[in-house]
C-alpha cells in the first residue's frame, strides 16, 4: 500500500518524457532505427521500468521506520539474505545480491523486521554504488534506533564486472559497515558473521 503511495509521490519528480527522449537518442547513437517495430515501444517501456527500479530516488527512507519499545529485547537481531537489486551509477547496469543486517537494541528500542527489508529496498532502488548503499543502511538504522550496534554486510554481483571490462562473472563484491559494539568488540562482530554464514558460535551447526 505505502509502496503505491510512494510510487505516486515519486512519479511527480521523475520526468518520464525526458527519459523516453533520452533512450531514443541512445538508440540512434547505437546506430539503430528507433522506429523499427521491435524498438518502437522501447523508450516508453524503459522509462516506466526506470520509474519502478529507481523508485526509491525521491523517497525519504527513514520516513516509515517506526520504532517500538519492547524491554524484553536486548540481544542481537539479525536478518540475513534480504534480496537486493540495484543499479550501479557508473554504468547504469544492475548489481544484485543479498543484504544481511544485524543490530543490538538499546533500552528495548526495536523496529519491525519488514521495515528493515523495506529500508534496504528503498535505498537500493536508486542509482547507487555498493559501498554507499551499505553505509546508508547502517547510518539510517543507527540514527533511527540509536542501538548498541549495527552491522550491515552486502554481497552482490555487478553486471558491469561480469559482462564488460574485466569480465569476471560470478565475482561477488562484499562490503560491510559496522557501528557501535560491532565496531568495538571483535567477539560481537565474529558472532554476527557466524550467524550470517548460517552457523552458531562455538561450531555447532543449525
Ligand atoms: Zn558499475
């Protein structure tokens, strides 16, 4: 529901006509005929697609991060494998992968798990670089929740690496941002990494 609301708000700031005109120029620049049947509808389709996949551009990602008070929670919360699709701002090609987000609540302040996935999604649906995306997720959670610590790890494959330039298909770029106790306490960081990898600290398997 709020995604539709966001989309409406977003479309006011995106100039689809301008995107269409631009894509037509790109097709001409490639040496294609934008009027041939296969390409006739392409500029319009690309413009509408961009409205969707870059739909987080004009949304304040912190706006629906509602914080709850629950004194029973003072241990690490980790969501792993949040699916992520974004667009590299250097090449306008996708990068895709997963985000893992961990935090340790302070004074019982927590946030809905779906809101964390939504935060990743909103920030990913912009022209991005993976390092900045990782940092933004960590900093917004840190500012909103003021937790004991936040850790964000993103693993993604970049098509600008896989299909062009150095051509390294399947290479995964891993970035992390750590704040608070995850930065200061190596044991806490190790515990989070173990949980991200799907095991328990101490070597027991789940
Ligand atoms: Zn790139």
